[in-house]
C-alpha cells in the first residue's frame, strides 16, 4: 500500500476502515483536560471493553439474587462458565475446542505445563529459552530445572542474538537444535518477543525441534489477539498466554492454555492435579481417585474466578463480532506499516526501529531506539507522556508502540508521530 503524509490521508484511511466502529466499544483513557489519550499500549494492558461492566454486573446480580444457585439453573451458570470461553479462545489460537482452557495466570500455567512436559532424563534434560526472555519465564524455567536437581549453568541453553544485533536468527536456533538436540528436553519460546516485537516462525521452529524429539511450548503473551495462530496444525505441544494485553480482559485477568489433543487425551500424563481437572460426572462423589478430564480442562486446579471470566467473555465476543483474526490482522498490518512509514519520513534521523520490517516477522508493535537532539530515549518517552501519548518504556533502551486494530485509528498513529517529531526537535 502507498502511504502519504498529512492528516487528511490518515482520516481517509479511517473513513474506509471496516473495523472503525469497534473503537466505540472501548473506554479510551482521558487526560486531565478531558481530551482523549493517544493510547498505544495494548501490548501491556488492553483497553476496557465497555460491555465488560455489563457482563460483570450480570454475575454480581446473579450472586446477589441467587447465591449458590448461580452455579446451576440460570443464564451462563458458573459451574461450566469457563466452557463458554473455549470456542472463541480456540478460534483465536487455531485450536480444537478441547485443546484450550482458560485458567490461572500465565506464569502459573507455564509451571503446570512444565510439570507435564519437562520430564528430564540423564541424557535429555536441557531447556532452551531466549537470553532476553521475559524475566518471569526465565525464573519459571530456572526454578523447574532446580526442582529436578539440574544446575541451570548446565541445563539452561540461552539463545542470543549475534554480537551487535537485536533479533534472533532462525538459522542460529536451527544450528543449536542440530548441535545439542539429543540433550534438549524442552524448547520454550515467545510467539512475539516482548522487547523487540519480533515474531518467530512458530510452525518452522516446532517442526525443527520436534524432529529432534524436543518438546515445544510457546509463551503467546504478545501474540494472542495480535497475530493469527494455528497451534493445532503447527503441532505445538503446549502454549500459554495472558488475557490482559491484546485480549483486553482486564489487569491480572485469567490466562489461557493450549495442550495439543495428542497429549490432552492422555489422562495418564503426569500433572499437578486439582478437583476442577477431575471428570465432571464424578467430581462431587468425593472419592479421592483423580480421573483427569481428557481435554485441556484436565489441567485445571480450582474453580475459576467468575468475575474475571465475565470480562474475558465480554472481550472475546467483540473478537467474534469483528470476524476473528483475519480482518484484524489485515488492518493491523496496515496500521503498523503506516506507523513505520511516518516514523521514517518524519523522524528517521532520530529513531531506529529494531522490530523487523517484514510484516511476516512482526505483530502490531514497533520497538524504537531514540537519539533525539537534546533528549535521551527515556526523556523522550517522558515528553510523549506529558503530551497525552501512552506507550511504554522498557529497559535498557526501547520505547514500545503498539497500534491495536480493534481500537486504534490511523489518526492516532499520525498524531503520535507529530508529537514525537516535536519532541525530537526540541
Ligand atoms: C512474555 C511474558 N511472559 C510472562 C509474563 C508474566 O505474566 P503473568 O504475570 O501474567 O504471569 C508477561 C507479562 O507480564 C509477559 O509479557
Ligand atoms: N502485567 C503488568 C503489570 C504492571 C506492569 C506491566 C505489566 C505487564 O504485563 C508487562 C508486560 N508483560 C510487558 O511485556 O512488559
């Protein structure tokens, strides 16, 4: 697509945007003077769908009027409430409905999955992650190694970009798998890397690693609701994601988990168990013989927090109404390409973009390194905030900017770059 500078062009793109009406489904934060923020931070916390309040209120009302009976005979009973989220969650990650479950939080689910899928032997005991993994993933993996008596110095293989580079090269990951394959038990990688915004080729990596007998898991925190996924067809073993970024389900909201059907149906797989993962027909017999549900639900521990699930249901309904990931991705590619175009045209001398240029290798986020006339990257970020832009800063040196197709307009992107340009030239 040929882009032009000037606000009229941004408005023209908004006028022909088939998803434009979804912006009014969200509450956009306002500044003290009542004007709307330019919110480009869906990579950290997605905005509130206005209907979340109604969905949550519905559950509060049921609780008030029905008490414990809210579990059973009413609209959206609490007993199976998580099941109301499975179909739309499965559509977002390219899974069968019985391969996904909404439960716990992201790091908890990573641990639960490693309990099942990290089964070290004397010969095959190493775990591959990236050197710059999100700290929670690093801590989780290190603690799993130690839990099994493996010294992370020996058992943790860290993927690093080459000297002077920011991005991971697929050929380097392939070489590591080739070299160390027989000793690797698990490879846990992000779908989209949180710092650089790099989208990894999950299908290719899964095939490479599984070909060597390595179990493959993905942390999809920055990928779900951002890019189309096909976890089932890609043959991924497991995946985990949070719901508070691109899934707009509220701070700390309940997370999602995928277990490929070939594992989910195996009720004998070792796991940490709780009563919510037990066969639904006999759950209340209180017999103390755990029998796993033969789906991803078999990894649930506790009955879930319904108020949080109600917010997720509100959000997932919007994704369904928008037509799923295909139209969203279509707009997202245009929004991000437009952002890249304006950045190069208006502030190219001050800003470098570390996220890949190729849309196949990124989601909506661009990560910017800044060298303005008089301001450090951090000071520039502060200037953006003072002028009504919400994006985020990540140490050591990146401003992350994420235009989100459900609620961002092309004009938001235009105005962001105008503010950035003024700050760069101070
Ligand atoms: C890639 C990644 N992994 C893990 C986490 C931690 O998730 P949680 O606090 O929901 O466990 C986050 C974000 O907070 C993240 O971006
Ligand atoms: N949950 C949060 C609470 C407070 C501040 C940030 C977060 C994030 O989620 C950060 C995000 N994971 C990131 O990619 O940096």
